[in-house]
């Protein structure tokens, strides 16, 4: 791999929450200008990984570099400066509930630039047009559906034309139509702006259709990585279980528990 | 068994100190807001929600407490033939104790719990996270204006409480029970010192304002972002700030009026 | 924008009301200007015993407040109390030289204050003059003691 083409580098990352180890040595290279997907079953810490990349959480050991900057060694002020070059799309959209759609998209520009009002208006309308919600600019977030919220959040995330954009479960809980819309949008945004994208998801079909490179997380480690085409034909049992959505396999259906029969028969000794 | 108890005592002690430390760092980071016109507008907005919206409950309570003081004070003082000292009694009780304490308790219930719930909900819906990712420090943009609005509002509310309460005492004592109007005011004026009574009362209000707002915003910022977490944190805000106000009141009273 | 204007107005009124309240607490409740007009003048008076009189106590004439006690200190030479009073400036040069000062008590347990009574002398008191004809505070314990010893000697 050519090192100068890496935008984000995750090296030997360990992270635990309480007694639970979430990451046990994760290494990742996220290439510049490509869409990289991070996949894995629910609870494998995908969102946590995004928060580590964004500098909202601190790892136990290991480091994350973005464009050569060690995220967790930066001073608070430098970290906030770095974040201006990133956009993040939260699972819930996370729009500011006291601001209208227009003001939400205008927010990053208002706080980070001195653009005149007329120009802010033009840029906001442009971004809203890109996600197809120019007509909804005067609505409040509470009046929008889940899919629309996410589209507005996408418009806000790209308002400052970031170099890196992080998508947290963009397809979860969407109806097929808005799912299709979002897939198209993410692809379009990436092509138009040439930015680096990281998508965290467990919706295999949609993610595979737009990702250039895929990492699969399991048990706190990178289980497999490769291009979508390579992974689809991977012979590893765990990879193929995940890729083809089989209910039971190496990744067990059951939460770890004592033996079923002895557990049921052992009624008197219940805790 | 005993070993376990001791260990859990140690754990809760460490947890307490850890969260005190976090709260202190939090206060330092959140004390500097956004400068300039924008920061002023954010502060103004919070002054409206925190101060102006609490005005009604504080003033009505002040009026009733003043009236009750007038009534109770009269029945006690009239036995000694000292009902002329009613103004003094009403004003000193209000200025030194009741106005700062009761206004702070009401403020914790009305504004403090709302602050915790609001910030907590912003945290639960990832609004604070997304603000961080946009490159805006939520401590400066969300917390600082609220902290300062609370710090300014409560002393103003306390002044309002005193004024309305003294007027309530006048209403009951002079208008209804027939205490001499001149002696109500002149006894008051002779015994109330602006620095010692009004000033110390205001100092108490400033301390309470800082503590109550601090507890409220910290509980909101530090809570577990679930609906249960928000309800627990809201309760904690009211309980902790009420206890802190009453405890600190004793300490401050000892320092100010206890002649130690 | 309209909503923000009413909000600004509300906050402005709130702050203004707080400041006015503080002024009220200063003037009417703590009596910072205690019946004084803009000008004032001081008189002194020596008392053998001032009882519970203290700084800020009222000074009245015919029951009307005309000033307050500015300071109370012990005269190191005669060992009596030197009280400095701050009086309404309009009265300067109008109180006769033989004005008397008495320490009075409002009610049985009330505040102690100074009552001035004018005499008939043609000369008047000026700023900084001393009133010599004074009547000390009635101290309850002394009254009782006198009463008891009178009874005993009879």
C-alpha cells in the first residue's frame, strides 16, 4: 500500500469501556478519496470506532492519525480546528432541534466563516438542493421524517466541503425508497466533492454497492478486509456467515449462557 | 463481607472525588463563552429562559412569604408591645436568609431541572456530539451561556424576592393589622445596613447561583444518555442543589453574621 | 427576528427591574439617605451612657426623622461617649445653642434613637458644634437597681 495515499490510519487500537474490551488491536488504512466501509455485527463497536476517529473518545493504547495528525495528541483547540475538515452524519441525524432546517445547514458556515448573509443563503440552498430538500428549508427538525432528517444532516455535514466524512449507520431504519435515495446521495457526494468517506454499517447490500474497500470487524479485531468483490467470495466461515446473513455459524446466535437443559432443570438454584 | 463493604466504601469515595474533579475541570472549561455579539445573543436567550421565565414563581412566592412574615411577626411582637419593630423583623429575615435561600431553592426546581433536562436531551440526541464534530465546542456554545445566565439571574431574582416580600409584609402589617406606617419603614431603615444585610444577602445569592447552575449544567452534561438517565439526573439536580444551598447557607451565615 | 426583539425587551426589563429593586433596598429599606436632603451637617453630643445606640440609629425632632448617627466613639479624656450625628442640611444654623439631646427608646424593647429638642437661646449651632445638654439612655437594670435600693433604704 502506498502510504501517502492514506488519509486516516488506525494503528494497534485498544479501547475498553468498563470491564468490556471493545477493541483489541485494530489496524486500518483508509485511502484518500475513496469510500471505505466498516462492517460488523451490532455491538461490535463500529460507532465507537467513529468516535475514536473523531477524537470524541480516547483509546487505551494505539493511535489514530488523520492526514498525518495524531488525533489524540492534539490540544483541544487544534482538535476543533481539525474537526472543521471533517463532517459526520449521525445515526439520528442529530440536527439542532431549536433551529430550522435552513439554520441547521447554515450553522457550520455561521460559526466558522465570515461569509456575508447572501452567500450563506446561496450555499445553503445549493446544499439543500443537492439532497432534494430545498423546499423544506423553513421546517423545524421535529416536522421531518427520519429519512429527511438524515438528508438534512448530510447537507449540514457537507456544508463546509470537508475532506473527510464519517457516516454512522446511514441506512438503519430507512424505508427502501429513502435507503435508495441515501445510497445515491452518498455516492454522488463522494464523486462530486472527491472526499474521503468512512461508512459504518451492517446493511451489506447497500454498503457493498458503494464501498471501494471494506473492513469487517468482529470480536474487537479486524476479521477481514478487501474489496467488496474479494470479500464476497471469501471462503472464511465467519466472513461468509456475515456476508450472506446466515443466522447461526461461527458468530453464535446465542449470548454466552450455561447449558440450556441444566439451566432449565436447575430451577431451584436460580439466582 | 467486611472486606467487601470497605472496598465499596473506597470505591464510592474514589467515584465521588473523580466526579468532583470532572465537575471542576468542566466548570473551568465552560466558564469562557463565545466572545462578541454572538455570545451575547446566546446569553440573552438563556437569560430569557432562565431568568425571565422564573420571575413569576419567585415573585409570587416572595409576596406570600412576606405576608406570612408580617402576620407571624405581628402576633409575636404584639405580645411585647413591639409591633413597631415589624418592618425590621420582616426585612432582616428576608434580606439575610429567606430571599437568597428560598429563591435559590425555587430556582433549582424551576430553572435547574429544566437546564439538566435540556442539556441531557441534547446529549441523548447526539446534538452535543454533532456540534463537536462540526468543530464547535459545546462547552462554550451551549453550557457557558447557560452558566452565566444562571449566575446573573438568581441575584436579580433574589432582589425581586426581597422587594416583593417587604411589600407583602407592609401589606399585612400596615394595611391590615394597623402597624404605624412610619415606624414600619423607619425601624427598618434604622436597623438594616446596606453592606451587612443587603450586601451579604446578595453575596449569598451569587454563591447559590453559581452552585445551583453549575450542578444543573454538569448533571445534564455528564448524564447517561437514556430516558432513565435524564430523569435521574434531573432529580439529582434538584436534590443536590437544594442540599448544597442549605448547607452553604449555614456556612455563609456563620461567616457573615456569626461573629466568629 | 420579531420574537428575538420581545425577548431582548423582556430581558432588558428584567435586568432593569433588578437594578431598581436594589436601589429600593438601598434607599427605602437600608435608609442610605435616611430623611436627608442632598446637603447635611454634623453635630456632636457627649453622653454618659448611650445604651444600645449605634451607627445608623435615627435622630429625630418632635418624632420626625431628621438624620442619623454617623459614628459612636469613646472620648479618651472624659470616658464618655462621643456621638457624631449627620443632620438634614436645611436645619443648619436654625437649631438654638441650648438644644438638648436625649437617647430615647421606641417602645419597651424597641430601637434606641436620639431625640433633639430646641431651646430658646438666640445663638445657633453650626457644623461640627457639640451639644452639651444631654440626657443619657435609660438602662433598665439601673432603674430596677435604683428602685430596689430606694425600697431597701426606706
